[in-house]
């Protein structure tokens, strides 16, 4: 596939360097194009070079710039080849319900190891079980492997390890909730100040927990001494009624 490429500087834009590729669709004969606005000329030239490398492998820029959700739908059968039919249902559910809502809008080249890490740990934080997370990572890994074979990316960012240890950490914290506490009142004060600084309009309500140190418990009131020869009625043990004085 032959591309026509150009890089143009457009003054007045936050990202003023426009990189564009154009080509003729081999099936329809229609002239198609894709472009990106980038901050530097080097970035624009690198994007054009990557589109040319992908086109040399027979992949059109239209496919290379698809969001993950569209690419996964297009290459699903190829990416999932060799799997047993009983595996396809949980993989399909993980893809539709977890992967696509989380990162399906992103183009494949911008999905990095960090993006995948944060996505997976977000699923764990949302309370998804081990099997759900596993059945979401597996199809993502296969789709990204297909993108590697197509030349869209060089390395599969969905090959991550260690995520199952997070479940053990959560279980440990539930068994020992004191492990989540702060070391002292000053640490809580610092945390509250940071929350206030980063909140919208520096809302002071976020700092309310550390507005003042906890008040000491009130001293227990002493009952007045009884006069000699008198008895004090005490509440009963269960029904709250006064107990009768005991006759000697």
C-alpha cells in the first residue's frame, strides 16, 4: 500500500504540526486520509514514519488508528483462534463488560503497560473477582498480540504479572485493619490539607476530620454521698424500674 505523506505547520494551534497520510482504498478506489496534530515536528515525522511502516506490512492507516474497541471487533475471530468454544463466552463477557468500557476508546499505540496496570488494579478496587479480572486480561492480551503481528505496535503491553497478589494484600488488610491507619494526628492533618488543596475550589470540608485534635473523654460524674441512715434506690438490672431498699 502506497501512502502520500506530508507534515505541515499550522500557526495558532496548541499542537501546530499536522501529520497527514493519504492513500487509495484497494477495494473501493476511494481516496482516504488520516491526520494528527502534534506538538513538535519530530513527533509529526515519527507518526508519518510509523504509518508508512505499517502500510508496508499491508495494514491500512485506518486500521492502525482505530480505537481498541473497533479493532478488537474487527480482528476478534483472528485474535481468538484456537480457543475452545466454552472459553469464548467468559472471554467475550470480560471484553464487553470490562475492557471496552475502561480503555476501548483509546487507540492501540497509546495503550502502555501503565495504562493496563491502572486498568487492572481499578477492576480489583471495584470489587471484581479473580475470575472476572482473568477473563478480562486474557482477551485483551490476545487482541494486543494480534496488533503486534499486524505491526501496529512492537510490544504487547497487556502481558502483566503480579496482579493476583493484590487480592492477598486486600485480604490481609481486612484481617488487620490497623495496617491502614495513619501513624499519628499530624499525618492525618497533612493528608487533610492535601485533600483540601487538590479539591475543587479548595473545599475546606475535606479538612474537617483534622480541624482539631480529638477531645478527651469527659470525666465521669461522681454521685453525691448518701446521708447516714438513708438508702439510694438503684435501677433494676433489666426492666429499668427502681429496686426496693432491702430491709435489714
